[in-house]
DNA sequence: GGCTGGCACTCGGACGGACAGAGTGCCAGG
DNA sequence: CCTGGCACTCTGTCCGTCCGAGTGCCAGCC
C-alpha cells in the first residue's frame, strides 16, 4: 500500500505533466507543490512509484511521466470531477436551448463538447432500442409503390420505398394505416413484431401480399435503425499535441472514421455512470495512446445513448469529466422537454 | 509564349514532383523523361519558367517545384482527365448499387471517393432548391400539437413539431392535408409560397390561426432545408503528407469542421463541368495550400449538388479529376433510378 | 526509521565545424 | 540554339564537445 505522501506525489506528477507536457523531475515537484519535503525524499517516493508501475522515465536521467496505470489510480482515487462553474452551466444551457430538431441537438452537443474539452467529441444518436413508435405513415406514390414513414418518440424519422407485389387502392392503404397505428403507436420497437404478427389475416386475399411486404419492410427498418449512428467533431483539436504527431494522429483519425469502432468503444463502456478508458484499456489498437471519457445520457432516468470525448491519455481528467457529465445532463433535459 | 519543349519540361516537373514529393533537378528530369536534350538546356528552360512564375526553388541550389500558377497551367493545358479503368468502373458501380437510402448513398459516395483518390472527400446532399415536394403529411399528436412531415422527390424527409394556437380537430386536419397536397405535390419548393398564399381563406375562422401556423412552419422548413448539408470523409488521408505537417493540417481540419466554409467553397465552383481550385485560388485562408476538385452531380441533366475532394496542391490532378468525374456520374445514375 | 544534503554518474539536446552531394548559373565553343 | 564544363552555393548529415537536468546512492541527522 502506498503512503499518503506517495499518492500526493503521484497526483502532483499527473497534474504537472498534464500542464507542461514534459517529464517532471523531483526538484520542480517540491517547488510547485508545497510538499514540505526535500527533492531527495521525493526521489525515493518516485523510485517506489516506478517499482509499482505507476510512473516511468522516458530515458535515464529524465523526469517521470505517469503510466496508464498511474492515470488509472489518479482517476479512481486521487481526482474528483471538477464541476462546471455557473457561467459555464448557463452557456451550455443557452447553447443547447437553441436547437430546432434532433439533428440539431446532436450537432450542437458535439460542437459544445469539443469546445469545452478542447478534444474530439463523440455523440451517439439516441438509440431506438428503447424507443417507441409515434406514428407510421403510408403514402401511395404510384399504383404499386408505397412510401413508408416511421416516426419515433425521439423525433427521428425514417422512410423506405416499397414496391408492392400488386397495385393497392387508397382505401386499403388507409385501412392498413389505421390498423397499423392503432396497434403499434406508443409501443416499443421490440414489441412491434409480436403486435403485427396476425395483421395480414384481417385483409382480403388480394391485399395480403402487399400488407406482408409493408410489414416486413417496417420490421427491417426497425432493426436497421438499431444500428446506431453517431456524430463526431473537434478533430482539429487533435493537432494540439504537436508533440509525437504523425505517429499517433493517423490511427486516431482512422478510428474516428470507422463508426463501427466508435460504437463498439462506447458500447463497451459501462451502462451507468461515467466510464474512463485509459490508453491500452481501449481494445482498439489505434486508440492505445488515447483516453476515452464517456457517459450515458437520456431523457428520463434511462440512458438512451452515450456521448464522450477522445483525447490523449495526458488529459485534464477532472475538467474533462466535469464537462462530459454536465453536457450529458443538459442534453437529457433538452430531450425530455421536446 | 512558352515553347513546346518548355511546356513539356513543366509537365515533367509537375509529374515528378507529385510522385516524389521532392524538388526536381535538371539532371533527373532528362533521365526520367526522354526529353532528348541535355540538363544544361533544361536548366535554361527552367530559368525561363521561373521568370514567368510557373516554378520556384525552395532554396538556392535546390530543385524546382511548381507554383500555384504552374499547377494551373498544367491542369488547363497540359494534363487530360485520366479515365477510370473498366475494373474501377465496375467497382464504383457495385459499391454504390448497394445503397438503401439517401443517407446511405451519400455515405457510400464519400467513402468511395476518399478511397479512390486517397484524399479528403466532400459530398453535398442533393439540394432542395430545384427539388419538388412529393408529399406533406400532418399528424395530430395532441389536441393542439401537430407534426409536419415533408417528403421530397430526392427522398429526403424533414419533420417539424408545431404548437397550434387552438386545438384542431381530425377533420380539419385531414381537410388541410388534402388541400395542401393537391396544391403543392409535385411542385418546386420555390413555387410553394405563391401556391399556398390564399389557403387560410378556405377555412373557418377558428381554424385559420392553426392553418397559418402550419403554413409558416412549412415555408420555414423549405427555406431552412435549402441550407445544404454535406458529409466528409477520408480525413485520415491528410496524414499522408507527413511533410510540412502540423503547419498545414490544422487549418484544414478546422475548415472541414466548418460546414459553412465548405459549402461556400463548393458554391463558388462553377455550376457546370469540373472545377479545380488551386492553392491561393481558394478564398478561405486555411485552404491556401490545398486544391479542391469539384463537380456537380444530379439525377437528370441538372446538377442538384456538388461533390469533390480536398487535397494538397501537390496532387495527381488527372487521376483525381478522373475519379471525381466518374463517381459523380454514377451517383447521378443511382439517384435517377431511385 | 525516515528524512536530508551531498556527490558522482548518466544521458539527451544544443552548438558548431567539416564534409559530401545536388543543383544551379554562366560562359565559351560547336 | 544547344551543349559541356566549371565554379559556386546551399542543405543535410555526421561527429565531437559541452552543458544541464535529473537520477541513485550513501552517510549523517533528527
């Protein structure tokens, strides 16, 4: 077990390194933080911390930098979450309040998060898994061509074109629309298949083909839309670590382009509370020198999706976590209102 | 006027520099391209080209590199558009044919273009300016709350929530829906305001407030949706010029995040045919060391939007132009079919 | 036992000179 | 108008030196 002072030393190393981006030595530490002991003492502590794997030196006779394990301890035990200041809170709220629709909410959230944290922001669109159907609309475009429009309670709208096996009359279509809505409106996506199962039986034989086609398209849409989308922003912030540049930035950009990777990344994070994945804790290799701070957000008590930021392991964890938490909270409010 | 051989020298310089990314000297030129003259002669030609401002040397006693003006001449006079090979064409078509909806078409196009050119791809969503209304749907969600869904002939769907000044009955809503569609379905966006102008007059006094609210929301949506959206991809390709790195990449990433900038960029490009903007020809400062190759695409003869790539001025113009043109052509086909 | 000051040691980064190589401009001759 | 030759310039690189920061260890002190 590490003594109290050694933990303080580790905390100081993390803080200094995050600030200066340079390995920190024993002398600088005692000067900048009022540790009340001499550099030599700190050196002993550092040696112990290094033995335990919390810090490392890039070269002999250089200062120390935290390892992933060191950051982990820092995040878990040594650092709190820095709350946003009241002006910041107001700014967040003002910025998000202007949104006109779901796309806009997500877009604004991304921008906001990127600006606040000065890092790359990732925001997942509200998932449909827990969503309910608000309305299903069927439009006749041509005798044997129907457009299906699905509207969800989160304000998302999806449409599909359907080629019917036989021409379908306005009356049948209206009938189908009415029956369909009376069964599925307000219901969860996951319940829909069961609810429409026997619907074709209510129709004349000649329309059954069309009804089945429409239903299967609807079910497909529900499933497909569970493949979640997301929006990213603030990639220009990656250039802030001009340091070890081309080495790290390319795989990160590549990862960010692969929505699949990002979705998996967010998916792996815990469902409740804030998750911080540091360096090699990320399964995806390209992100081994980055940390991901993510948290679920949602309109009610339930989290419907996640948002977070991707930045260098050397990041300001308390500040970043504070910003992420605050933004998630306000986005949840906005969604609940609309 | 430049002699034929000097133009050949310029062409050779551009080609070599694009290939090697290094200033090219007189000796290498005569060796790699069968110019049939000695290095000394080429040197004279190079001196002339430099006087005219087509090439420059980074330092005394280094090879020459093309200037923006040099690339311009190269693109205008010396280089053709390299057509895609048949296998490439097939690959393009296969890749795009799998798309299920408009979002998917755009997403696939971005990916494809980024891969083909190994540069940053930008694809504008089909513009609504020349679009027509396919259908307007009104859904009653609550006594005084209506959802407006607008469907366009390009397959785009937009929805808006409307709070009505007074409760509105199903019957009135159905009436409004029918009248509205009979007037605007199949019409161009730009004609809609004129067509619905006197619509409130057809309704009872108590419903007029609601009708006006709905109409103004519809008009707003039409206008707003003219603010075009776009999708970008392939930003990881920016890291390929590891060369003059942090200097150029940051402003470019910033520009790419600003959709406004990109839209303006595409907007400035000519409406017909392919446009190449080289280096300082781009109004936006951050893109001064990049070139933008763009072209309109559309379902019929008309271009409904633009797509293109952003890359270093030192790019393979013939190949890039060929890829951009081919992709635009196939996307047009896909849109026409759906 | 833990903290401290002192000391020798190591190593990376900066500085500077020497050198090779590439490329140029110019000139005289074919 | 082209060509070969020549002197010149500049960059990039290599190497040796030097300085400073930081360390580890040890003996002494509280």
